[in-house]
């Protein structure tokens, strides 16, 4: 009887081990599947629209409250001295989606030169057609991600015709000028009218079990400055200037929508497997006297036009850090995503992965370009060339279109608001940076 019990016990033990082995193998299989999913994180680009690099609480503003972006910055690899290469919406967004400088992707301004008499919308659309056709041939981040099994979704600002021109699978922008298409059309409702469309897109990706790329580029804090009354009332208590109060309120409204986006991802359990990237398309300095911007910001070559914080967050994968010194650029956003996904960077991309510290150190500077709002060719639309090689930044006006202006050189570490032109006192530095711009333009 005792021997039989031992035999029975042995059989039971073997069966149990076999069962555990099967469960372990099953668990390992599921783990491998989970790892495969984790290897392809979702990617979200969050783009502010017309906001100065100074206009966040974490950047030192004492009036504007941006608690959700502040928290996001603290959880990210945050570059506080980062740039976009041009201070205007359309070419800046084209750089963000392609990783190319404007001179290379061909979008120099917001509109192609067109006849402003008669039917302006129709004339503008006809003039812009060849620009869209040429841009469609560019390789965008959605194009690259599609080959990796990603779905791509466009919401918010988009200048280049239908969202499919940019390689997006789904989007809010139809781009038809006969129906008001120019810089986003239906896409401009995102954020201002809630995030329902994004919620639907994300649910679609989850249903199809695919990783996704989301372009969240709301028309915020961009004009019209029409914030919720509760926010306007809050900021009217801080200033006698209604234009300032409206703009400040718009910045917080944008911050709230970012919080709604983060909360949505958290509720869906997506935060840990999502790379979030933040940038602003160009700067803005609100005129306190009236609705509009001050001339040293949007469309200008100064830091109030092109500087922006850029942040990268992937919870548990990217170590949070506030970087106060390293120069970064929106040309780095696409290479960084490709690096994270293990995709080889195309040779024509000038940016580097911000996770590659050696590459960041080896790159001594970045460049900028300002063209006419209504552009034609590079040669006849150029306004300014810039080079930023810390601690110096040079601004070279075009000798034809800005013939009455002088070369400006600033030490942006000592003079971040570019008040003191030191070009005359530093001819060797001017010569060196001018040569660097000449080489850049020839590339």
C-alpha cells in the first residue's frame, strides 16, 4: 500500500511538472508576443502652434500655467535649447514630418506666389498644386512606418493637400480648396472641439492590433484667440491687456488638451508602450496692444521665432533629463524615432538621434532659413540664413530682399533675447559662420 502511494505520488509529480512546463512554455510564448509588441511602440507627435519658447511654466513664465506640459517635461528627455529651422507654420511642419530642412523638402513658405485678385482660393490652389505634387514624392515618417506595419493618423494642422499626401492612412484634413482646404480644414477642430476623433483612431488601431503613429497638431494657441471664458477670466485678473490675457488663456487651454490626450492613453493602458514627442512649430510674441504678434517673433529669424523646447518621453525606456545646454532641432525628430525602432536612417537626413550622445557632441551646430510667406524659388524668396554654433548665432540677411539690413551676431548664452549685435567686434567668427552657411547651402 505504501509502495503504491509512492508510485502514485511519483506519477502525480511527473504530471504536475509536465503541466507546469506547458504553462511555462505558454507563458514564455505570451511573453515573446508581448515583447514583439513592445518592440514597436506607438509614436505620438504633439505640436503646439504659434507659442514662444518662454511661454510655459517650466520654462520660467510667471503668468502662464501649463501643469500637464510641465509634468510631461519632467518625465521626458527635454531639450530646453532646441529649434525649428524656420519660423513659419507650413515649412516647419514639413520639416517635422520629413526630417529635412526647407531647402531640401521644397516647402519654403505658407503659400506659393499667386494672383490675389479674382478668386483667391482658386488661384492659390492652382499655384500650390505643383508644390503638393513635388512634396508627395518626399519620404515622410508615416511612409517609413507603414513598412513596419504601422497605421498613421493625422489630426490638426496640415498644409499639403489631403492627409494621404503625407503618407497617413487616416486623417481629418481633406485639403480640397473648394471646401475650404488650405491648412487643416476639419483637422482644425481637434483639441478645440475635444479629442473624439483621436479616440476613434486609437480604438481602430487597437482593434486591428497594430502600432500607430499619431499627429496631434491642434490649432492652439494659434489665433483666433477664443479661450473658454473661465480661462479668460482667470488671466484677466493677471493683466490689464485683454490681448495678453486671451493669449495666455489659449496656452493653458492647449495644455489642458495635452492632459486629455495623456489621460486617454493612460486609461487605455498605452502609456508605457508609447513614445511621445513634443515641439512647437514656430514662436509667437503677443502684441499687448492688439490682436497680433510682435515682429521679432513669428516669421522672424530671432529665437522668439525659432526656439522651442523639444521633449521625448517613453516611460521606462528614455531616462528623463532637463538638458539646458545641448542644441537640438526638429530635424532630429525623425532620426530619433527611427533609431528607437531600429530602422536605418536614410542618408539624406541631416539630423541625428538625440539618444546618440556622441552624435550630438560631434555636431557643432544647426542651421535655419527664412523665406517669403508667399514663396517662389529659393533664389528669389530667401530672406535670411541662420547658423547656430553655440555660443554664437549669426543672422545673414539676403542682399536683395533685405538689402537695408546688416549681418547680426549674438552670443545667445549671454544674450538669449538677442539685444546686442557683436558682429563688428568679431569679424573672424562672422567669417567662419558665413563659410559654414555657404557649405550648408551647397549640400
